[in-house]
C-alpha cells in the first residue's frame, strides 16, 4: 500500500503568529480546566501583534460552572449495580383513557325470563279465580254444593216477533153486474192489476203494506179507488184483483212509478192510462173484438204483450225515441207515426193502442207462455 507523503509543517511565522514568547492561553479555557491567568500587561515586543479585546466572546459572557471529578466520573460510568443488566424503559408521562366495550346481550335469556314471568302471572290469576269461586260450586269433605242443571234448549221459550196487522182487504159482491168501470186516483209507487175468477166476488183490493190506506167509493158510473199514504215505511201502492165475469174499463188518473197489468185471464174491455208511469207492462189475452188502449201520460217504457192471433196497432201522437213492433226496431220515431203488426186490418180480435204523451221506449211482442 502506497504511503501518502506528509505535508511539511508550516512555521508559525507563516500564519502571522509569533513563534516564541506567546503564552499558552489567553483567556480561553482548556478542556475541563480553569482558565489560565493572563500575564500582566507590559510593553509589547517589537514583533508582537496588536492587543485585541475578547470581551465579546461567548466564553466571556457566560459563566463557567466547574464540575468536580466525582461528578464527572459518575456521569461517565454507570453504577455497578446496573452493569450487566438491561436499562429500564423510559418513563413517559401521559393521560390514561379507559375504553368500555358494550357487553353482548344474549336474547335467549330475555325470552326465558319473559316465559317465566308469564307463567307466574297465569298461575296467580288462576289461583285467585279458584279461591274466589262460590262455595256452592265447590265440594268439600263435609259439604256438597248443589249446582243447578243447565238449561236445555227445549226449556227456552222463544217468542215469535209480533207482526203488524195485514193490509185490510176490500171486497164487493158480484150481483148482476156485467160491465164496470174502475177509476184509480192518488199517486202510487206501484200498482198491480190482475184478473181471475173470483166466484161471486166482484173485486178484491188491498194495500201493498202498512204504508197505504186504500179507500173505495161507489158512484153511479162505477167504483173509485183512492190511494192514500199513511206515513209508515213501505211501498205506497195497491193490489187489485178483478173478476173475469165482468167486462172492465180501467182508468188510471194518477201517476205511478211501476204499473203491472196481468189480464191474461180476460175481463179487460178498455184501458185508459191518463197518468204517467216510469215502467208499464201490459199482458193481454186474445180479446173479443177491438180493445182500445189509450195512453195519455208520459211513459218511460211501455211494453205490450199479447197472445198469438191478437195483432196490435200503435199510433204515436208525439212519437217515440225507440219503438220495436213485429220484431223491427225504429229509432227517433216521428210524431203521428203508426206502427202496425201484420194481419191487424183483417183481424177480428185485435188491440188498438194510441199514445198522446211522450214515450221513450215502446215494445210490442207476444206472450212467451200463454195461460
């Protein structure tokens, strides 16, 4: 290995410092030693540099604290009791924080507790009910309670609901009457007419229910039926049964909501509907000759059903919205129109229908099942 050549030492004169006569330290302490005394000022040598003040140096401004030899030895060398042992960890000053974690509840414990609580409650309730039970229902060693026998359904007396009095029936004897006129006055919700063989009875008239009080008066021209409501709940109207042994002319002067005429047994000689009706159904038999049917009131729906062999002619004074005659339907029928079934002119038993009021729907057809 090649040695580096050593640099020659520079003489002190090259640095501008005196080579001899300079004291070893001028106010600068050595390492660990007190500062040396500065020699008294004297005349400087001829070759000395000018004297400079070092009062502003840090070593002169700060005090020097001397340390003893024992303190330096303790700081440099640890105690023998700690030799060969691991030094303790440093102490760190801090704030202690306690963290509480919520305890996980077990749901089955809650269910078990609830079941036990419910069982105890039911037991207490049943025990109190048994304790407060009447003595007659409990038997003991010395006392036997008497329990009344249960009531059988056959022992219960059931009271039937009290029904109101049936509608009063108005009748009249037949006598020697051959023709008769029946006039009906008073507005009604429903009127039912029917013809039947009543024997020696001329007619039977009754109200539909307690809401109607029918009254009959005999006049020189015939019989007048007056419909008077009583104010009781129900359907205001009457049911009229006429004898087939008399030729009847029925005249309705008041309006009604529903008119039902079943004259398939015969006995109707003429029909005059002066009052209006929302719905009218006329079931007519094979007549004797020509039977006139006059409708003067406003009709919502007028249906005329006759037996086979009894054709119908309809004369519409104010027309009709819809008319069905002989299976043909005509809409917007003009006023004064006449609709005739085939064979009417040559037939000897026929019906002649004439309307003078407004008609919404007109239907003329045959009876499905003749009497």
